[in-house]
């Protein structure tokens, strides 16, 4: 399912035309981009503008952000939100399902959940101490809200995210937060994943697209994820957006050449 059909730059505020992110070359020359498949990858070197563009789409779509309830309240995206307001989004059917996720936000989110759990457990201990001379009924009533929140956290995430490896907890988190018919905007989701886990994530993405009508726009450096069948790959290098075939990608060819002849590369270091 293609929920978001296209993105275009409708206007650049005159007062901000010479400010970031409007000064990023790929943004200044941004064409109307049509999304023709449920899976689109944004690739390019660091600083090429792919993450900025993805963040702006998230802002324009008012996407739910992992680690923050509202993107407008995320100070790290203050400048990007200006670009979001200048974007025109065209939908086949507007969806509020899905979320926006940056790799660093996921790590912060997992830590925040761990802190919430620890605080709840500490409060339960305090209640037990305070109510130790009172009836079990009174103690149970006092503990109820805290125990309920702890149970909800453990049920939703099948335990505690911080008790697993980064890769395992990322899978648990993603499955817990996934909703069918959603738009998912992901910035370098491969960061917590080993190559084997990336293959597993690729399989999970395929299932979500084929069985649950999900649409993904993913900024990535991972040749494994970019191998998703029939995905559109958009390069943000050379200051413009252009569609690139998988086998023409520098990421893919460099990785392949290194693995085939690593000694030659290492001799040049």
C-alpha cells in the first residue's frame, strides 16, 4: 500500500532561504518525488541531506516520533520543521498509523523505559514500607496503579528492553509498536543490528509490506537492507536526487570489492 504518494517543495520562505536546511544543495534543487512502491530507500554520504529530508517529511506528516510525543516539541528538529512546513505531501489515503524513528532516538527510548521501570519499582517498595502495618487490601489498592503500569510495560515489550542485546530489543520494540496500514520513516535502523539481524529485519519488513499494507521510507547505509525486492533507491549524492539501481550503488560495489580483495584495500591504509 502506498499511503504517501509524493512530496514536493511548495515554497521557500524568503527570510529563511539562506539558512539551514534550505541551503543544503539537494534541498535547494528538490524535485517532486513520487513514491511508486511501498519501500523507498534514501542513500548518500553523510551530509548529503537524506536524513534532513526524511526528518522534514516526518514533520510535515506530523508523524509520531519514538522518544517524543510531538515532533514540534523536539528542539533538535527546530530548523527541519521549517522545511517540513514548506513541503507539500500528497496522500492516497492519509494514515496516522506508523512512526518516525532515528537510531539514536531508539537507544534513548529504551533507556527511558528502563528508567520508568526502575522508578515504578522503587515506588512500589516505598508503598510496601509505608503500608507494612496496614491490611493487605489497603496495600494492594496503593500498589495497584504502579503494578498495572509495570505489567503493561512488560506485556507490551515481552519483558524489559534493556535486558536484551540491542538487536533483540530493537526487534521486540519494532514488533510491539507496529500497526498495519502505517507509514514508517526510519533513519539508519541498521545501527543496532548485526548483519544477521539485518537479514532478519529485511524479512520482517517484507512481511509488513506484503501482509500488513505498510509503507516504508528508509535512510540507510546498509547494502543488506537496500536489497529489498523491487524497492526504489534514491541517491542524494552530487547535490541532487536520482534513482539508482542496486548494483550501481557505491555502497554495494565498495562493500563487494572490499570483501573480494580486502588485502589490496588494507595495503593502501
